[in-house]
């Protein structure tokens, strides 16, 4: 436990911060820390149309070289953290391949990206 004035930090993990202040405990949700690749994907989706983008469309935007296997693993990891949401659509007529899964940034995803951008401006983000 760490103390600072009248507030004491009781517990911290990747999703929650508990702070003891006098007779009450405050539970503060924390946003996951993004890797550089995750932040890039979130930036692309933040600038995307409201209906979102599928993995190949994100790869076509450009930017850092991301392999197809990496993009899909990253998208699923971000969705698992609640930072993205997805909808699956049937393959367009005349095209081959599996159904398309379209991803959109959630409110938590936008907040995590904003936190990553603030840390990057302060020099706290290392390239990965």
C-alpha cells in the first residue's frame, strides 16, 4: 500500500485501481496500455468511416509494415479488451473468401488511444 496525504493506493492491476480515501474506497477503471501496433490500428479506426474497416482495409492504409497475421491477432486482442467491437458481413457477391469482419473503435478504445497519445507526447512511449 502506498500513501500520499489522506489517500492510499490499495490495489492496482491492468483493469482497476482501488484508492482508499478516509472511510471510503474508490474503484477507478483503468484503460489498458496500448502497444505501438495497437495504437496504430486504433488511430486508423479512429479516422475510419463510422461503419468501420476490415483487416485488409486497415493494412491498405499504409503506415508501419504490419503482416496480415499480426493485424488479425491485434484486432482480436483489442476486441477482447473491449477497445473494439465488430460485426460480421457476408462476402460481397462476386467475391471469394470468408465473411468480412468489420471493426470499430469503442468509447474505451478512443480513451485508451488518447491516453497513449498523451504518453507519446511526453516521451513515455517507446517504438516497438
